[in-house]
C-alpha cells in the first residue's frame, strides 16, 4: 500500500513508514462508496404537490397535469425496484403513483358526470343570446306602435319604416315575425289557457327563432308573443302559417 504522507510504498503490516509517518488505524477499504439517489422519487412528489396547489388556487382542471406525476412516479418505482443499491424511495414512489392514479380516475368520473351539465349551460347561453335579440325586437315593435297606433301587419312594413337590418338569432338565422289575427289568437287560447281555464290574450304579434335545428315548429324553437317568452310545448311546436312569413 502507499503511505498517505509521502506516497512511497510500504508493507500492509508495517506500522510506520520510512518517512516517519505512523499508522493510526486499519487501511481503508478500496470498495467504492455508493450513495442511493432519491431524485426521481422527490421529483414525483414535487410534481404532485405543485399540481395539487395549482388546482386549488386556479382551477381543478389543472389536476390533469397529475399525469406528469403519474409518469414520474412510475419511472421512480421502476428505478428503485431494479437498482435498489443506486435508487431509493420505492415506497414513496408507489404511494405517489397510487394517489395520483386514484385522483385522476376520480376526476375522469367527475368530468363524465359534468358533460350533460356543460351542454345544458351552453344551450342556456345560446337561448339567452337569442332572447336578448327578441327583447330588442320587442322594443322596436313598441316604438313602431307608438308612432303608428298598432303593430305592423307584416315584416315588410316593419323593415320599411325601421330602415335598418333587423337582429338575427344566435345562429345567424332570420327571426320570423307575424301579426296574430283574431283567428290565430283564438286557435291558441286552449294551448295558453292551462287546465284551470284562465285565458291569456296574446293577439298582437309573435316573433320566433327556429333554434339550433333551423326548422320552424319544432321543440327547440324560441318564441315570444307580445313581449313574453313562451315555453308551452303546444305553442312552441305549433306549425307556422307559410303566408305569414316575410309578407
């Protein structure tokens, strides 16, 4: 072996070197020292904590980033299992993997249950946008009545006096207008009166959007009569007289 002081060779059993240096303990083992690495495991923990904090502070949809923690924890688990002398944190990596997988499965289930609600909210926004256009129409019609003493008989008279383009529905389709004659109003009394026999008089005008399907007289039509949004299925699905369109 070599003397740690002068570097000259000396016998393993010698207690003193020629340079005067003395041995104070057994020679060190030449076996290299290996330190187990916990970096991959700690990285998965850090990613999981970061994603959890972001989800709580901003929006729970950021929890989708947990897929990164899932991948990293799986990698750390494999390293710690195959090279145990080099990598540690096997149990921690397994825990992170299980927690992340369970969280992502729960979010997936929650997202699936929310899909109908998302579509419902979207439909409500579309209906609200069209109803806003209806109320604009109703205000214009009231102004027309204030100037002329009655609502217009047809849309052409309305357009002529208005002198500007009329609002469309959310889907960019024209909103239909028709004046309700006494005969049409009478035909709708039963649909609007209800079971108790109360009579509602909507005999001035109707404006209607064909809704998402673009077809008049179907269940998704949006209807306003005399400034009131009508939701009765019997009225909404009522066929519209062709000769009332754009006369």
